[in-house]
C-alpha cells in the first residue's frame, strides 16, 4: 500500500470514528434507550474503525522513521509519539464508552446521560486534538 493511499484510508477511518461520536451526542437528546440502540447498531463498526486507524497509523509511522524518533517530544518527529499516546487514550475511552458506559445507561437509564455526554464530548475533543497532531505531522511542524 502506498503512503498516500494509507493517508487517505487513515483519514476516512478517523472520520468514521468522529462521526460516530458526534452522532452519539445527537442521539443522546432522544434518551438512553436510543443511545443504547445506536451503540448496538454502530458501535462495533466505530470501534473497528478506531482500531484500523491505529494499524494504518502505525504503518505510516514506520515509513516516517524509527521508534527512537517518535518520542522526541517538542520536535516534529516527536508528534508521532504524541499522537500514539493520544490514540491509546482514545482507545481506552472508546472501549469504556461502548462497553462500560452503555451498561450504565442500561441500568440507570436517563440518569446516566449527563455522564455519557460529558465523556463523549471529552472524547470528541481528544479526537480533534489527535487529528490536529496528524496535520502537524503531515505539515512537518
């Protein structure tokens, strides 16, 4: 796979993940039962997209230098390490939202919606920050 093709695949997969999160926030206005349905229908696809984002990102990182360069924080090559750390945080949050928080919605109903909105909103912000890191890597900043 060429680097350019990997880059576009990476972007599409990240957009699927971000779209899923924003959709979850929108659906949360309809109540906990709708959020649960939404996660059952689209959550596995979104989590698969997130995992594939990581795999494609690792492939691209290997083409941009070795692991010794990835963690020179503050330098352009160090952005790769920063993005990897952000990705791991997103992976943990995504797993918790889909597997842990949705179970809270099942047991507590609408009382857990505020917690859901806060955590998904935070995950959206971290996703956007991670995307900005990717832009910085692509621009060499």
